[in-house]
């Protein structure tokens, strides 16, 4: 899949930009805070109708504006696709595919697979379990719409049960009705997550070793209440406890993925370099998994990925991404051209370099793959 061009209007600090892209590598150079990441986030937003950083919709509209709009022209399975997303303050966003508006935003998920590697991925290791659940849900949902539907049904059922708890209902028949809906969706979610961990872990381990250049063993461990007991039994057994606490304390909405380095948790033992390597490997494995599962080559967004990595790991990433095998269109940001020129030198062919200053994005040059001053 290729993003041929994008139009950006009032998105974050970008007032207006109309950009044509290379089908290979597109580089964005500028100092911190100038808007490089916002360009990548605009690409991400067109795929997920939300920001990578999970900012509220009101935050993506430029401060001086009342609305924002993004339009992307793609080549997907050798067919043209145009996606337009508009948002006005105080109103719901509208998302259109080839001029036709979606009835539900969830219908769009998976159409334009994108993977973003970001400094915020640090939260996958240091953050709470919902960060890791979000990663798993995003990966599976892009290639499995039944899974996404189960997540939505489960979430609504949890909201209903929590509302009943807060209102002090105690009728077991009412709870059993809602819990039956929760249990069916939860079992499907649990089965899909279990299968995903089993399939994803070997891919992840391969990327970690390629980046680190070491024989360290990494793996993912799926922690779920449903590993020990069916959802219906969990809910029944914890109903009185939930009434005291005030919300549903057991279920797949409390699942976690433990990130392991050998026999130890990466959260407790990993160095900065190991943690950065771990998150980059997770994202590249995500890219590989989506490509295999969906049959479409995703767009890869690399945002300031070289910070906190030693020279050997940087070189390994450059060799991996820059060899042209397995990766399609790439968007990459950095504060200088050193790493970008190395990647360009590895790949060859046409590439585009943009400068970003104060929200203004300008084409600095179209290269033929040879490093230019």
C-alpha cells in the first residue's frame, strides 16, 4: 500500500500543507517541536481516526482554527483510494472513503494498515496494562473485524454492568442477562489474544535479536483472569465484591501482556537501550504480523527512533529497514540527516526529503538514492 499524497488543513500546528510522497522513503528533518511528528500523526489519523498519542479530538485542531481536515490519496491493492477526515469543534468527526461517509468509524479500521514507532512506546514497558492491551487490540483488530466487534460488545456490556452496580441493583437475574453477553464476547477476545501471543512471540524474538545482535531471549506472557476460570464463573463469584468496590473487577478488560527478558520482567530489569530495542522490535514485529495476516504491506512511520541506542543497534536498524526487503513505504523523522542519509544510501532509488519549521513543511529535494549535501 502506498500513500501518494496528503492534504493537511489546521491539524495541530500545521496550518496547511499539500505533500506528494515517494513510494519508498520520505524523510522529515527539523528541530524538536517544529511539527515533524505531526506530519506522521496525520498519516496515522487517516488510518485510525485518532492520534497515536490518544489525544482528545479537540486537541488536534489548530488553536486558531474551528475545524481541521485531512485528505489522503492511496494506492491499495493496485486500486486508488481516497480517504477524507473532517472535524469541527463541538461536532462529531466525519470520515469518507471515496466520497462515501462511513456509518461507523470502526468499519474503517484495517483498510489502511499503519505502524508507528515512537518515543512514546516507552509506555508499553513502563505504563499500565491498558497500554499493552491497546497494542494487542489494535494489531488484532486490523485483520479481524469479528474481534473488534467483540471488543465493542464487551465494552458496552461492562458499562451496563457497572451502571447497575453503581445504582445498587442486586437482582441476580438482571446481572445474569448482562453477564451472559459479557461472557460470550470475553471468550472470543481471550481466544484471539491467546492465539496472537503464540503467533506473535517468535516474530518478535527474531526482530529483537536482529536489532540487539545478542542471544538474549525475549517473549510475551499473557496474563488473564480467564486463564484460570470461565468468565461467567468469575463474574458470579465476584459479584458481591464488585458491589462493594463499585465496578467490575474481573474480566478481559483487566488482561495484561507481560514483557519478558529471559526469566525477568523487562519493566524491572531492562536498561534504556534494551527497553528501546524491545519497543522497536515490538513495532517491527507488529508490521510483519499485519503484513502476513492482511496481505497488505503497511505504511511504516519511524519517529525519532535512534535516540538512546548505541551505534551497533542503530546500524542494525538501518541495515534492516534500509535493505528494501520486507518493508514498503517508510516515513521517518530525525533532527539531522546523518541517519537518514545512511538509510537512503542503503536503499537507492527515488526518495523525498522535507524540512519542517514552525508547522511549515517544505520539499527540500528529490534524491536518486545518493547522499547529497
